C-alpha cells in the first residue's frame, strides 16, 4: 500500500466534488433544483468483487433537491435519483439504461437486492426490469449511474435532469 498515492487520490476525489458542487450551485437553481453543501457521507455501500460491501469510512456527497444524491467513492463518481414506483415507465427505463450504461437500480428499503446491475444484467430488457419493479413491494426506487470522472458525472447529471423532466420523475 502506498500511503502517498491513497492520500493524493482521496484529496483529488474530495476536491473534484467541492468544485462540481460550486459549479452546480450556479447552474441548477434556474432548472428548479437546490444544491446542498458537500458533506461526509457514512454508511454507503460499494460494489466490489460481485457484491455490495459496507464502506465504514466517509465519502464526499451532496444532495440536489429534490430527489438526487451526487458523490464519489473509491470505485467511481456517481449520482442516485429516487423515483416513485408509479412514475417509472418502460420508456424512462430504456432511456436511462441507454444514457447510463454503468448503472444500478434498487429499492430504497432493500437496497442490497438490486433490480438491475450493469455488471450482471447487461442484456436484460427494460420490459423485464419493469416487471421486477412492478412485482416488488418497494414504493421508491433508486437509479444510480457511475462515471470515471467528475466531468463525466456533471454531463450525466445534466442528461438525467433533461430526461427526468421529459418523463416527469421529479417533484418540481
């Protein structure tokens, strides 16, 4: 383990999130969103070696109200958007998976049992995913997308907002 590399990696991850947060605070209010400050998020899970594992250490994250969390973990930069079950349509699912090939879909309560996992379910159709959602007792689903950089995350987030408005998933 190289402590200097870990230190530099973590500093870059946090700095990128602070910078992204400041940029979005200037851009997103005109879209109807409120960007909260970056915080230390605890209790998250990371997908490693084919399973979700608890992160006992903090990572940078912030909320974009309503319904979105943005953050970074050692695995990736990410956003998660919460979508009520009744607003999820096959067209939205198809567009989400097309726009965000590195994505996960899971319930808000049983978040360790994913409905869709890009590493495992790459050939599952939106119709099949929708059937799993309809069969679930969950009332709220989390749509997560992963990115290699803060810049990719920002571009993805702007696509999410455009798509989410089109399919009326937000409480704006």
